């Protein structure tokens, strides 16, 4: 008689283990020297974990006719999704930019952000942009596609796991405001993924916000 895989074991392998490895990569990056090669290696490692799980994990369709295709990026309407996500990303970027004007006068919040900006500023700008973009896409593939499909539960619990796990992994960076940002951006991208049933809007939202923050945050924080 064939054995049935333990659902809990499957969830650990598909969701919790990659999240743990991702957190380990971010922790390594946060502890690396300013602009060091290890910072980029660790962040790319995190992205590689997420993308690999997405490619091999439960996001593949089970229908024989569609096997090998991926639900999150299939179907029409991708241009509309990209435009929708980009618009929301710009709006959130404006809100966070205004928030930075307040945060910069609070040392306990501003100092960790400044340290992160120092780390990013010491490395090649092109590599920093590439790292930010690659990790942004990888995070959406994992937290907005792999996690919801890997956790079969009520919509509310799935939302909590998708956003909460994303924020929990971000804790490894040691920047409180990044955890807050993860909750806000994670919530917005999860809502977009659920509304559009595709990943185009969440990915565009994440990239516009994260790449925009690279541009506007340093001058706003006086870095």
C-alpha cells in the first residue's frame, strides 16, 4: 500500500525550512562588513532558496494539461497587473518617504536604518540595485505563492502566515523599521495577490517601493 506523506512534514519542508534558510541568509548579510562581498553572497543565497522552492514546490499546477506551468504568472492581464502594482507601490513610497522625515529624529529607529544604508552605500550601486530587485521578486514568489499554497487553511490563517512569516524572517536583519515595512508591504502584496490571483501586481508593487526607497531614503535620512 502506498504511503501518504505527512502534511506537517510537507509544510515544514516547503514553507518553514526555506524561511529558516532565508532568515539565516539575511542574518549573515546583516552581520557582514559594510559593502563586503559576503553581504551580497548572503542576500543572493536567500533569493536562490526562495526561487528554487518556487520552481520545485507546490505552485506547479497538478493538472496534466497544465503541468509545468505556474499559476502565479500564467494568464492574461499581466500589463494591467504591473501597472496596478506600480501605482500602489508609488503611493506607499510617498507614505514611507513622509515617515522617514519623522523617523530620522528618533535615534533608536534611525540608527539601524543608517547602518543598513551604510552597508548598501559601500558596495557597487549596480550590484545593490540588482540585489534589491532579485530579492524583491524572490520574496514575492515565495511568500505570496509558495506559502499560501503550502499552507492549506482558512483564508485568514493563510494571510497571517504569508505576512507574519515574511515579517518574522525580516527580523534577522536587525532593523525594526524593516519589520514594520515588511508588515505593511507584505500585507499590501498579499492583498494584491489574492485580488488579482496573479503575481504581476505584487512583484511590481514590491519593486517600485524597494527600488524607490533606495533612491529617496538616503537623502531623507541624511545618509
